[in-house]
C-alpha cells in the first residue's frame, strides 16, 4: 500500500510532466491559435514563480495548484491534436530543465498590486 505522501509525489510529477507536454505542444504549428492562447496562459501561470494565491495562505494557497492548473491542463489537452500531444508527451519525458515564465510572474504581481490598490481605496472611504 502506497502512502499518501507517495501518491501526492506521483500526482505532482504527473502534473509537472503534463505542463511540460502542453508547453511543447504550444510550440507546434499544428496547434490552433486559440489553443495556443489558452495554453500560453496556463503555462505562464504554472511556471510563474509567483502564485495568484500565495502558498503561505493556509488551504487557499494550494487551491490554484490543486484545482486551477489541473483543470486548465485538462482543457488544454482537449484542444491539442492527438498526434501533436503524443509527440509533446515524448519530448516532455526527456526534458529536465524547467522554463520559468517571468511574464507570468509580472502579470501576477500586477494583479496583486491592483487588488491592493482596490482594497486601500475601499478601506480609505
């Protein structure tokens, strides 16, 4: 019987591999433009060093990692042609380095700043 921690590690590795897969599929010209836009958003968020909800916030901090990213990946996979997805899966298995999306990080920072500004304006009324 596998432990809960082993199951969690397996799911994290699978999620990471799926993010790599859609990242490589994004680069393929056979993927429709609308799928590329969606994939770009998911990959940028997944590889961003900053989360929409910071992980240090109990329970809520992991909701984006446990729900939003897997749901986004599932939708993205359905948009990718099967042959492209299979090729991207193979390439993802061989990949070691993790791309970092600084654009995704900048977007998240601006979202937080905007939220802080709104809260400050609301509180100062």
